[in-house]
C-alpha cells in the first residue's frame, strides 16, 4: 500500500491538482493509485522520469484510434506536488483477452510516440523491471544463483542477434489497455523503455500465453505471428518476465518459491508457443 500517506494527505494532494473529490483507491497496480473525480493521482516513480512523462505527454497529439490520459498541472503550475503526479481519468476496464484489439492499439500507440527521443534515465534505473529488461537484452551480466539458472539456460541459448530499430515503447502494455463501449481503447500507465516496437507486442503475447488459461497458442500466434522476428522478441520478453521475478527475489519482494513458479509459467508458455 501507500505507506505513511494518510487519507488527509491524499486529499490535500488532490486539492493541489484542482480536485475537491475524496481520493478512492483504484484496483490493480501496486495499490498506490487513487481516483479523485476527473483525475488520477499516484506517486512519482522518480522525479526525473515523472517530469519527463508529464512534459512529453502534454504534447502528444490526440488520436482517433486510441485514448491517452493527459498530465494535470497543479494549481501552483507544477507537474509534481509532494512527490505525486496527476493524470486525467479515463473510462474503461481491462480485458484478459481482446488480443487483436490490444495489438492494434499497440501499433497505434507506438506510431504516436515513435519520434520521441531516448531520455537519459532509461539506462540508469535500478528497479527490478528495468534491471531485468537490460539483462534480457544482454546489456547486463546475468548473475542469478544456480537455483534459478536451470529455468532460463535453454532460452538464452536460443537467442540470436537482432537488427531492429529502437524507439520509445510502452514496456508493460498487456494490462494497461482499457475498453469502454463505443469508445476507442485507452492506453494508460506508460512504462518507457528503449526497444524495438515489436517488443511491446511480444510482451502482450507472452503475458497472454502465460496468464490467460483460455488463450490457445494458435489464437495468439494468429494475432502476433506475423510481426517481424516475433519468436526472438518473445524469447526476450519471456526472459524479462522471468528475470523480473528473480530481481524481486533478490530485493526480498518475493520468496524463491513464488519467483520460481511465476518464472516457470513464462518458460513453459514460451516453449508452447514455438515448439
């Protein structure tokens, strides 16, 4: 949850961003995001990154294909107040499936952001997700204990060199697409990474294969199979999800049994897809 932030403090933060509504915890995520009327408030994940996100997305043009939240300036003219940021609230609910719609939204989203320059903070973040990403792409040494190595050794040996252009991508697209009747899909909670655009699609694919019991490999590959180098991108996506678990274990946010179980589900999903 949110630690020491009380309901009173959250109300003050909401008011700083122009809302008089009482903040209400939103489902999902890490239990740190609140809706206050027409805005959503959440902790800034890092001052530099939060400011970059707000400044960048303030200038993103509207799209007929997808909806994107906009950053909200505080009444004091700041993007960040007491280490919190605010974004416009967007209607919609996530879907465990809707893979064609997610893939189309992913394409539309990355066309919108493809000209954004790489920010400096991308290569210096030390959170579990960023470290896992760099290891999956061979940018950091893989140094997990032997109890984890048996799960990923064969996936690593299947990696081939890729020559694809990088751009800013949303690195966690799967659960961050919202659907509402008669409205275009909404894309929320942008997680910036510097990778090929197809990698974001590969993350949707491996998440679906690992987490959606109703999704078959043939159904998923019918949607994602034509993406250039999808097998190699998905190998990296699976490794990233596995390494995320190992990083959480290293940082004592997950026990070894839990980390192994989740990692095994991703390894098995990757094997099913491309066996």
